[in-house]
C-alpha cells in the first residue's frame, strides 16, 4: 500500500497493489485488450462522498456473472478496497472505475475457460463532460447501435466502435455528441449516456437496447417524487418505450444522464433548438434534486481520508 499523500493524485490498483496511475500496466496479451473481453463499472465521489457505490458494485457483479467472469473479492471487500483507494488518493471529486478482464489463456489455447480473470481499479479527478450551466448539442447519427441480440447493453462493456463512429459523425456536423439509433431508426443512447425527453410535462425514455443506467434509475425515482410534491408540474408516470427521431426533435425539454455528468440538458438536436435553447425548468428541478442527494447518507458514503 502507498502511504497517504498530502497532494491529491490519481491512483490505480494493479496486481494487489496501489500505484501511481502512470505506473499502471496491463498485459498486451490480456483478452480485455485484444478482444474487448471485459466488463467494468464507474462510480463517482463528490465532496468526499461516494455516490450510490453499492448499486454500482451490484451492477458490476451482475455483469461479471453474465460474462462468466469473477474476482477474488466479496462485494463488501471490494467496497472497502475502493474506499481505501480514494482515501489514499486524497481526491474529493473523482471518478472511480473497477474492471474485470478475461486475462490470458493457456499458451496456444483459445479456450476462455483456461483464462485467469484479472481485476483492476483506478481513481482519477472528476471532470465535467460539459459545464453544468450549459446544454448539449446532439446530432442523431445514422450509425446504428450494436443490437442487444449481439451484445447485451445492460452489461457495461468496451464494445464502443459504434459509439465512437457516431461521435465522429456528430463532430463532422458541428455537434458535441451523438445519439445512436436502432435498425428501425428509434433513438437508443449516446456514448456513455441515456436519453430522456419531456413533452407536455410527461417524461419519456427508451427501455430496450440500452444500459439500465443508475443515474437513469435515479431520475425516474426523482420524477415520481416531484410529481407527488407538485402534481401540476410533472405527471407521475414515466413512459418507457421507443422514442422516434421526430419525437426527439419536437421535445419541450431533453436531457442525457450519466455517472460522468449527472443530468445534462440537451438544448439542440441536429439543427433544431429544443424548447428555448436553454436548460428547461423541469430538467433544472430534476438536476437540483439529483445533486442534493449526494449529501444524504441514504445515497452516499463518506470516504475515510487520513487525518
């Protein structure tokens, strides 16, 4: 273990040891590198508190189970390891990623059953995808999302070539990021985020072919709470179904959700301005409620930094 540092720094957990992130290494022969044969999850620390750590760990273990991967830690041991890693880093606003790769097979073998799975983790400073007071300009890409019959989107994975090509498509058209579609042209998700639209005070989001994001789940819970407290502001029911490209462009408000950024307003889709072109009132309410949760012990866990 590294000794506590007075200067916050990024750290990685590799081969059972904490190291400076510049020293972290993975074998070039690991199938996580060669085949994208891996799963991962990302949580964040805000103001020295881990947000929804247990839910991220639960999803991580569920992904490993589906992919027939395993690590030599219980969920409680992993949580303790990650808390210690953040404490040792000294970072109070951070991203924390946990990764399991397939590892390397026996020499000359292509049998994944002969692989020894590998565990890695790292902590790096929190960086906003976009400044929180700004909105996203999204382009609807012609790039199709990998169908869920091929790669299960509920398992966090590194099969990102469709998302990356969608990003290039968006950049070529002057947008900041992309929304990918399915084979029927319905909106699915973007590079690392789920998509919501608001129309007539009703909240809509896609339910199939997408990651069941933790921030997405929180937004749906907050929407129901908001509807109960202010029934004229937002309908109670969140509609889970397909979102057409036309519906996306005609939305009164729209936003993206991600661990990396929380709730991010979408203020332009292709050449169409959404609403007033500014962060909408319901998006603002949800966003404020989301960040308020970060100080509540029900949802966050204090990091035990060295004194």
